[in-house]
């Protein structure tokens, strides 16, 4: 039921962090994976993941740029022989500044990568999935889909948009056999949060004391959920924003 043998997947932002954790899990469940990322790190990641089983492919692309997005996704689809069963939109950025310190250009950058590029990726890959009559799309929401956060106007707005996009598109495409869900990770120990984890700031003890599981999440914590939402087991699950947060949201 959770076997992904023969399935073909594109995972953005899987050069590192949560995308890497989910790409590894899809690969280990049998899927052929293409990583799209802007960072050269993805080549090393692909080698590591692909040490056993099917090879993992890489396509370099800047998801901030419309043309680069089209080129990268078309190349990834070509590598997979025109079939895409799974799309995970994990690439994302944060610009942790107060509203007054955040230039409007930076707001636009966050919105473009975290929201618009996700919409665009769904459109490009969705066209294939509609023709196939099947497909699974996983978007990355956040605790800041639900909360406003601190120094996070652009990021929180972009992740609110991801949830609404996921719900709206799930209605449009359910009839084509396509399921679109989002994972809302809690506080995960990745590069995105290095400043929170290493700096001496007042936020860290506040966050720590709110996590019932008493630890930050890891990329591995998302693996099983990504496989579930990509598999036959989730054929009747769509439009869900699934928290994977050690209980943070319930506190
Ligand atoms: N870490 C967390 O606590 C957390 C919590 C909730 C949601 N998320 C979301 O999960 C996703 C992954 O986060 P992460 O912690 O792994 O971040 P990360 O910074 O570790 O990794 C992000 C990846 O995206 C890639 N990327 C960034 N800009 C890009 C661009 N313009 N074009 C192509 N690739 C680009 C980076 O190269 C990197 O490989 C993001 O959407 C993030 O918003 C993270």
C-alpha cells in the first residue's frame, strides 16, 4: 500500500533540509526521483541518496525566475520520460525581519518562491497529471500558516497562501484522480532556522517550552508522512493541511 515502485517524482529544494528528507524516503520506497534546486549541494545529496536502488537525478533551476522554472520542470519531466506521479514543492525561503526592516522587494521574493512558484509548478506538472488521470502533490505549509509569528510578515503570508492554494486546487483536480495536500512542519532543525537555533535570542526558550514532544523535528520526521501522502494509501485524502509538529499546534 505504501510501495512507490515504478512511481516518478519531482522534489524541489531537496538539495538539503526537509526536501532531502522527503526525497530520501520516496527513493527508499521505490520511486525514481528528480531534485530541482538552485544549489550545487544537490549533486552530493543525489549521490548519497542514490547509493543504493534507483539513481537520483538533478536539475539546476532558480525557482525565483519564471523562465528558469519552466526550463527546469520541463527538463525534469523529460528525464522522467514524460510521466510524473508525485510532486513535492519543498523549496522555500524565510526573511526574518520586522515589517519596517523588510524592503518590498524582499517581500516579493519570499512570495515568488514560497507561493507563486508553487502555483506555477502545480500548473506545469498538473497538466501531465490531468492527462494521466492520477497524481499526488505535496506542498509545504508551516506553523505560520496558522499563526502570525514574529518578524515573519512575508513568510506567514506566503504560507497562508500555500494552504489556500492547496485547498482550492484540491477541489479543482479531485475529479481527475489527483490528490493535493500540504504538510505543516513544526520547528525543524534545518539551515532555515540556524539563526534561531544558534543565536542567543529570547525566541528559542519560548519555542522549546511549547513543543510537547520536547525536541525539534528533523528531515527524517517528514519521510513517512511524505510516503503516505504519495502512496495509494492516500488515494481518498485531499485538501488536507497535515501538521507534523510534535504537538506544537495543540498546545
Ligand atoms: N525548517 C522548518 O522549521 C520549516 C517549518 C515549516 C515549513 N518549512 C518549509 O519547508 C520547506 C523546506 O524548508 P527547509 O527547512 O528544508 O529549508 P532549507 O533552507 O534547509 O532548504 C531549502 C532548499 O530550497 C532551495 N532553494 C531556495 N531558494 C531556491 C530557489 N530560488 N530556487 C531553487 N531552490 C531554492 C535551497 O537551495 C535549499 O536546498 C520550505 O518551504 C519551508 O518554508 C520549514
